[in-house]
């Protein structure tokens, strides 16, 4: 079963070789990001969690972080435009808009009032303290 060729890859390679103009690539050379392109490192301490997420090329205003219990969602809106000056005549414009998001579930709830976020050099750093009293408790069996 593993020796089967994936249909998409075979035809994509064929059309790229035979008709290179068939697929239009962005002028920027940057495809729209996917959820897998938001790389995350998550570290845990006794007091909370530290999350480092790579979101390069996105403005700070276009990044949204939401906390729901122990679920953290990072959402980024991507806006790529070609600039045009006064002396130019626009022959072709390719604008790319899209959104990508990624959610992770942490072992315990987050204290939303004390959570902090910082964005610098394409890396979003989240400091997420654990909610007090949310530690798991072992039940005695009768």
C-alpha cells in the first residue's frame, strides 16, 4: 500500500513540467501560510506555561490570541499586497488575504487575567500562568 503514488503529487509535477504557466505563483514568492507553518514551542514550569510561536511577516495588529480554559488559539491574518507608485501603470495585481490559526490544549487551565503576550522579530511569546486550584486531585476509592 505504501508504494502507491499520490495523485496530487504526480499531476502537479506533470503540469509544472509540461505547462509551467498553468499554475500561477505569487509575485512575492510567499505562499499563504498553513496551520502547520505556525511552529510552537511549549514549556511548563510549576507556575505556568511559556509558548513561543513563529509568525513571521505578520503585523502585530493582525495576530489574535484567545484563551478558553486550557485551550490556547493563535490566529494570524495575512495580507500581502503589491505597492504601486504614482508614476507606474498597474498591469497586474495579485493580492493575497487569508487567515491561519492553530490551537493547543494545555494540561491545566490558564489564569486569563495574568496572561501576557509579546511579539518581537516574528516570534510571539505567551506567558500563561496556571490557574490556582485547577490542579488535578486524586479521589479516594471506597
